[in-house]
C-alpha cells in the first residue's frame, strides 16, 4: 500500500507561484562594496561548508501592528540587537536549510522549498512565532539568489547553502513569547559537508545523553536541539568518530537521529526501514524524498520503531545489510560502523545508499528528469 503523504509533503507538492511571480516581494538595495574579484576567487577556489558568505542577505521584520513587513535584499552585515533581545535569553528562534544548484545551462534551482517553508511554520507554531507566508519565503530565496547569482558555484557537487532563520528581537526579560521578530536568509558557497566524500562514516552510539524528549521540540528545527547534541558529538569527535547516533529519551533503547540527520536501515531482503516520526525526530525533506524514491521504485519501506538491540544483532547476523543517513547538508552518507562502549560492528555494503545518493543528486543538479516535480527555479 502506498504511504500517505504528510502535511509537509502535501504543501511541497502544491503548485506555488513561479520565481518571476515572487521576485518582487523583496526590494533589492544597492551594495556599496561588493567582494572584489580577488576575494571572490579565493572563496570559490577553497569551498568549505558555511564559513564564507555572499554579498547580500534577505531581511524582514514583524510586529503586532504591521505584521511581516520591510522585505529587503540588503548588503550582508552585522545585525543590531538589544542586549535584552528575547532570543538571547529564551532561545525563541527557528531556522531552515536549503541549497541552490547550478544546472549545466546556467539556470539555478532549489529542492522542495515549499517543504522547508511549511516546516518553518510548524517550528514557528511550536515556538510561538508568527507564521511566515510560503510565497514570501520563496520570494526571499529568489531575491537573494538573483542578487548573489555569481556565488552559486559551478564546481562539480558544490552548491550555495541557504540558511533562513527567524528570531525574537523584542527587548524584555519577562518570561513570555516575544512581540517582535526578525526574518533573515544568509547564503554560503559550499563544498561537500563531509570532506572525505562518499566514504562511509564511523558512528558512536550515545547511551547517556539525549538531544530531545517526548513532548519537547525534537521534531522542530530550533537551535536548542542542536546545542543539546554538541556535548556528545564533541566527545565522539575527540575519540575519532564522525557522528553520533542518539537513542530515544523515554526508553534509551530505540534509535532516534544521527546528529542532525535521519537514519535508514537496509535489510538483507531489500526492505528499507527508518525510525517513525515519533515527535522527537525532525521530518527531514531528504528523508521524505528518499521514501518517495524508494516507493516509486517498488522497494518496501517501513517507518517504525527500531530497537537498538535488534539492529545490533541484525548487523552481526547479516540480516541488516547496510545503514545510511541523510540531510540537506550531507545529502546521503553511508554508515560504515557503529561503536557502543567497547564493542564495534561493521557494515561493509553501501549499494543502496550510493544508488539513492546518485539519483537524488542527479535530480538536484538537473542531470536527469525531475519526475517528482521537486525542483523550483530561482534564476
């Protein structure tokens, strides 16, 4: 039976206004000092991830009387924030992550932006932040990319990573939701998230610390979820691991998320499993797309609870063939090993992960037909 679409997937599949229809929602301001050609070449010849930024950024503001207003594409630069700004004291903020892909004909596209816009509003609702219209979200991406077109890399596999965000800017120390907010989008020309390419990663299974708990905010994209993972990830990195597999906080026995990525398990019979969206797991756009790709290919997929003990034994017996993780930044990455305490299990296969990675990125970069209608043209 085909899986039913989630609310985010339904939003992503709607027919939204084209890039030209939303382009004028944000006014592009003059830039007094664009990056020099020398500086531009320095950045584009040594692409990292999220360390260098483009000439422009998108901005908008919200208050009770005007709603969302003052839509601008303006020169990238520091923001002014009162020391009593609510975000600094109560962490009322949300964000998203997308990429802009340059196709062979020079056109620039992004992947399922309405999914991100819808998820941003789910996060907004949970954190008592005003809803941000999908059309304005699309307009901010179009306006920014058109102003920063030269910063979308042409190098193979490189992209322009875009980070939309909203934070509470009202200056007060009372414990309540703020009444003033700022929206922004910054962009960073980026190479691969993992510098070693598609090489399988080694993962530490974290059994002491958790990134989210039942009834919390694990299924929304807010900074606190990521900050909660830093302690375990830092200690894992020190021991030579690439990532951390978190368990659920309620029972400490079920696999949850891999750092900031969703997890997939490929069984020896070809079935592909992924943890169900339990309220503590972020509903990733890449996760959703992979499930749709697999379903379209006739692969049996299951969204369900996956017990760590069952997984561990399955890897040992060969019932589990491979594992991989996915997210916007990394796309798809194969998992080569899991380590828990002093014990380590190896996964030598990455066939499905590599096939999914290739098909997904071929769609994103325009190398094959976009049969799902996922791509949205920006410029």
